[in-house]
């Protein structure tokens, strides 16, 4: 995975964690809109995404295809009761898990990351789906993971948070 992408990903993690940490526990528990996830649940969903994709990113280096199990996102958030967890614990776990995933990306062999895979289910798994008839790469899947993370950070922090960096 290229160095500029990784540096930007790590910067996003650290800046977002800092910004998320400015909200108090009760603010983080409130739904962001009627019937929508709270900040706690959004970050919880991103922890689930990290946990699932961590396994996929490792396995992708040990198998030929990019075929992996999915997970029921709403059910995972519900059964883990993220809304009842301390906000600071969730932000710390989110930050640490994503810093680990950045290391997993950095450690991956570049040829393996770039190798074209004919067999995949990124039509089901990816945030920006790839048709099953089109080949894809682990590079695409890793970048798609970060794009999904940024999408939810905009939900939690507002659409302009990324522009307001120093
Ligand atoms: Ni999502």
C-alpha cells in the first residue's frame, strides 16, 4: 500500500479520534437524527467494520480469492449495546484498531496487494461494490475500507470536518 495513502489514513485516524474525544458521553449517546445511530453506535459500527476487515485483509494475503463472510451490521450494533458503553473506551478502541489496520496494510506484500483477483464477493462486501464479473484487487478493497470509514466520520462529525484540518 503506498506511503502517501497510509500517511493520510493515519492522520485521519488521529485527527478524528481527537475530534470525537471533544464530545461528552451524553452527546455521544444521542441519535444524530431521529431514528438514526448515535455517535457511539456509529463508532461501534466502525469497530465492527475494523474487526471484520482486519480478518479479511490478513486472509486475503493467504488465499487466492477475495471471498469472505459478510455480517449483519445493524444486528452487530444492537447485540453489543454500544449505546451503553463509555464513549472514551469506544474512541480509544476505534483508534487503536485502525492504527493496527494501517500496520496490516503497510506490512502487506505490494505484489499481493496489487494482484488481480478473478474470484471475489465485493458486490456484497464493498462499500462501493464491484460487479462479480469484474476482477478486483486487495488494494481496491483496502481503499474502499477507508472510504467507508470516512463516510461514517462525516456522519458523526459533520461533512466539513475533514476540510477544517490545520
Ligand atoms: Ni457502514
